[in-house]
C-alpha cells in the first residue's frame, strides 16, 4: 500500500462518524409515550361511543313507553266517549227522570208567542194545547172565548 492509499483511507475514516451498536435513532422509532397517547385517545372515543349508544337506547325505551301510554289513553278516551253517549241518550234520560226522580210527562204544553208592544217592549201570549195531539195553531182555534181571555194574558219581559 502506498502512502496515497493510506491517506485516502484515513480521510474516509475521519469523514464517517462512528456508529455505536444498539437501538435505532429516535426519529425513526415510536416511543412508549406516543403509543400511550394513541391508546388513551382510542379509549376515550370508545367510551364516548358506548355512552352515545346507551343514551340512544334509553331514549328509544322512553319513546316506546310514551307511545304505549298514548295508545292506552286513546283507548280510555274512546271508552269514555261511548259511556258519554250512553249517558246522554234521550231514552236513558227519560227513564232516569221517571224512575229515579219521579218526573212525569206533562199532559198539556204551554206555547209562548212573543210580540212587540207599542212602547217597544216584548210581550208573550200563553197558549195551551194538549201534548202531541194539536199544534199551537189548532189549540188556539179550539179554545173557547173564556179560555182565550185567561190564556192570552200579556206578560212583560
């Protein structure tokens, strides 16, 4: 080997940094802290997703309960309407009036005719007629003159 070759080898040795055997440089490998941060973030996301699912399930259960309650209330309302119609029926009202309250149907009906007086007031004329047998006009025709005088008393209102 010549002196020139030796000089080249020395310059090459001086230019190359000496490499220690062992782990790779820090820039190329993942650190334990970074891995823990990634796992923590993934854990937080997982907990958030579980909490959102739990909340959605809870709202779904509440919605179903409210829908069942609405259906139940609609059924109650329908039965109450049927009961109200039954209680309001004219036949039932007449039966209760006759049997429980001892009311009786009137044998005559009094019709009132309203007319205006000369001073601007309102007067009514009583007309008696047998129930369901005569109309008010027929009742007036059939009355005697004495009945007409007593029945046609004017009352101010």
